[in-house]
């Protein structure tokens, strides 16, 4: 039976347990935010080690939130962090986690086959009427769900969060042609219930944010390649001249150069309406950095050194 959620509180009660598949930065961030807003959460990854890394990420981020929430009260800060973390169960079994979830959010690496396989298992295990969602940033939602039943497709959507998840207010709610209005409404209610702002959009490459951000990032890299200005000056220009919180190179390093390369290569090759678009043609500079393992902040070096 498909349930209708009348309000955020109702959405929270109705969604109940949230399963998040993938304990990397995005998955851990999503789990953290859902648990902060009183959802019971199961965070799933392939190993205990990966789960512990996800938990450490949450603890660190919650510590920052707690410091602002309870300034000068270390005890209250500790209680807050412990209380939120107590709502996050860790598991290595996606099926077990999905079995009791009203909403399952997948946040694993951008590999279409892997995502399709994961969702085949989740669809077999999740309660009828559960919302199945992918946090993909660049793969078509309809393609990820193409092997699922018509009933599952009706409640399959994109829920695209932004990095750092605890801080960024936006969540794109991506609707395929097959998703029904109720699923979209329920997803919107969930997003509002976790203190975020939803933007509903169609299932097109990059949705809204990345469709605008990637051309900007790529053109910044090409400015650098053409020798127009240094990375530092381009960053300073966009921060001080256009009011962006980070310059494009800081942002590329922050998002991860492997992620950026993966997105633009995919679109250039077969993005709907984007294949062959020269905005997304390979960049020698980006390719070289990625080839040498300089992926940005996470590896200690990208356009900058950290
Ligand atoms: N957990 C909790 N809070 C965090 C946090 C985290 N991981 N990271 C930052 N914050 C909070 C800080 O506590 C601080 O809060 P306050 O303003 O209430 O005191 C606030 O964020 C600002 O942090 P800092 O002072 O440490 O640093 P900055 O002022 O430089 O802000 C930033 C950091 C929020 C990351 C800011 O630089 C920013 O907004 N950058 C742009 C980020 C962006 O564009 N993200 C989207 C990337 S695209 C994407 O994710 C899509 C994907 O599909 C590719």
C-alpha cells in the first residue's frame, strides 16, 4: 500500500527507518542528517572498517554542529553527538537494512552496473511502498532503475545531496517519467523533515546544480590551460568578484578530480543531449592530474597541495 505523508512530521513517522547504502562522505553525511532529525538509520557498507570510517566522519562533523549548538558546554556537546550516533546502526547487509526501511538511499560509487545490482537486491528486500532513491550525481535515474518492476519504478527517485551534506541545504528530488506524484511528494516531505530545501527536477544529465557547475568548472580549467591566469587568481576572482564561497579550483579539489573527470567523460561519451558537446571534451590538465593520482583534498594534492 502506498502511503501519503501529509506533513514533515508525518513523513518522518511514515518513512521511519532510513537505510543508507554506502558509508563514504556522502552516505555518512546523509545518515548523519537523517539521524539528527530523529530517523532511525542503518548505514551499510561492505566492511566493518568502511563503516567505522563512516562513523568517524559523522562523529567529527557532529562535533562541529554540537559546538555551535551548545557553545561552552562540552557535556551537552558530547550528549548530542552520542544521542545522534545512537540512532545509527551499522550493517554489512543491504538486504537486512532495507527489510525494515521506509526509505532506502543508495550512495555508492558512480558505477551503473553496481548500482543496478544493489537495487535488484534492495527491491527484493524492501517493504512494498518503500521509497528507493539514488544519490547519483551524473547517471540517469531511469537507467539505474530500468530492471525493476513497474511498481518499484513508481517509487524510485533521485535524492541528490551536496558536499558537505551536513552544511549544504539543497537536495535535488529527481523524478523520472515513471515515478508517481505521491512518491515525489513523499520525498519532498522527507527532505523538508530533515531540514533541507528540495528542488524538484526532471531526470536529465546533471539535474540542476551539476548541469550548471560542470561547464563552469571545465571552463575554469580551460582558462588555466590557455594561460589566462593562475588557479589562485581565478579562484580569487570568482570568490571576490562573484561572491562564490570557494573558487572553481578549490571546489574541484574539494569535490574530487576523479569525480569531475568521471562525470564529464560520461556526458561527453553518452550524456543525453550532451554527447560530443565540446564543453565536456577531455582536458589534458585534468586527465594528467587524475592519472597521477592527484585527486584533490582527499589525496593531499590536486590543483593545490594540502
Ligand atoms: N559538517 C558540519 N558542518 C560543516 C562541515 C561538515 N562536514 N563542513 C563545514 N561545516 C560548517 C562549519 O561548521 C561552518 O558553520 P557556521 O558557518 O555555522 O559556523 C560552515 O560550515 C562554514 O565552514 P568553515 O568556516 O569551516 O569554512 P567555509 O566558510 O570555507 O565553508 C563550505 C566551507 C561550507 C564547504 C563552503 O566553502 C562552501 O559552501 N563551499 C562550496 C561547496 C559546494 O559548492 N558544494 C557543492 C559541491 S557539488 C556537489 O557536491 C555535487 C556532487 O554531485 C559533485
